[in-house]
C-alpha cells in the first residue's frame, strides 16, 4: 500500500505561481541519461571497439554506470523541489548577489560567521536560503531526508543536507544552500534545488560479526553472482521503489 506525501503551499497565490514538486525519476541527470549501457571503459588489450554491445574479457564486463541499479535508485528516490522563477547571479567585489523579477522573495542571505558550516570544495562560504513555500507532510512515523539532488553535479547551488520530522512539523522548509565560487549567470526556472526522500523512522543498534574464512568466496561462486553476466542484483535482490 502506497504512503502519501502531501505538499501544501502557504497560500493559494503561492500554490498557483510555484512549480510543483515532482518524482525525482522524472529528471535524472543528463550525463546519466546520455550514457551508453556498455562502453570501452575497461582497459583491455588489445583495445575493444566500442560497439555498444555487452562483452566479457578477463572476467570483466564492459557495463557502464547506466547498469548500476543502486545508483539509479539513489538518483530517482523521492521528489525534486525545483526553482520556481529565473534568478540572476552577479559577483560584486567577490560577493554574490542574487536578483529576480518576482515580487515574492526567492532567496535570502543566511549570513556569514566564524561558526559557519565549512562549505564543500569549490563553493563560497556564504549560505543562501531558498524561500520554498511547499510544506511536505508525511504519515505518522515518517521523516524526510533533504539533500542536494543526487547525481546533479553541475548545479550552481548545493543544498545543506538535513532531516525533518515532516509528520509533526507544519512549518515551511527554508532550504540553506551554498553557491559555487565565482558563479555568474542566469539560473533558470525549473532547475532542481533539493531532493526530498521520505523514510520511516526506526530505532537501530549496531552489531559486528564475520564470515568464516572462505565462506564469502563460496557465496560469490555459488549464489549466482558469477553465473550472471550482468544484472545479478537487479534480478535477485532489488526491490522496486515507486514515487508518484
């Protein structure tokens, strides 16, 4: 049975002017969608022509990341909240300025202090708040992981990750994010800004153990991993996830 995440806007006016969140699977990164499923990445000798077909040499398969189901699951999990209007970014004396034409605030500067979170390499030590008005509401016991859109490495903004108990909070989510160093230009309406992934809260404990020597090797050989050329995980272990 499917669970429901309700995206509620602060007002009818904002509901009508803002772009709606959508399942992340509807906008996968271009580098991924453009990638061929089979390539010449594996360093064979003599080199094998990239004919787009599956090959096996020296027990290695020429499958690309296009065939990696866990990677696809990560990029397609949850929902994307997009930028709802064009903004322009200009650098003034080493500081970025963000402007737009809409009457509603789109960004606010979070501020800069000695206690700021250290930004990732290549991003400025200034945090902006994206003024999203969509309030995600989840069933009891479910929270939301908020991250920068997974796999979208060319975005000018990078969201600071967080978890919000969206079954209890009814406050708007204002997303803090870093901006790429020296970035200038127009960021277009529809650009993915954050990825929201609902999950069920559970209490966990950790434990530690080991396999007997030689056992894991026997598993690799006997549990179909090496008997399948490609797609072992997809065929034997993967569970379908749906976000609509």
